[in-house]
């Protein structure tokens, strides 16, 4: 697992399968950022996503490059970038398509993300 406040970037299917299995077993909320290097909104939201990982320490954050892991993007029916998937124990509980900071924050809080006190 990543340390608190970090985003887990998965570049191979083996790493993804291992990390998502461990994350699902943790019972924590999981947020997956499906991104692409060529996508301007993805680059725009990336710093906010890192900031969220530092603020919501009880949530596990993943970043998946759709060009590297096309099979994972296809499995989750990702059709636009960025797409943020919210999961609990292997079940998708929410999805935000686009670089929508407020919607992403609201989904985090709605599904149990707790803001760490600074």
C-alpha cells in the first residue's frame, strides 16, 4: 500500500491487481483517477487529486493511465478522461466524469472520506 497522503500509480496489470486486491480488503473507500498524459483536464486536476490524498487520509487513491492499462479502463467502462471512480469493497459507489473539483470532493465526503485535521 502507499503511505498516508500518497497516490498509488499503477503501471502494470500485475501491480494493479495486487494493489486493488489489498485496497478492497482494507474496507476503505477507494478513488481511482483514470487519466491520460495527453489530456489537458487531467493535467489540470492532477494537483488537486494529490491534495485530496493528503487531506483524506482514510481513503486510498489510485491513478491509472488509460493508455498503459487499457484493459482496466475497459473493465470499468471508462469512456472519457478524467474519470474518477469511487469504490467500497469492490463495488462502484460513485463516478465523476471530468475535472470537477467540487463534485469529486462531495463524492469523497458522501462516501465516508474524512478530512484530516491539519
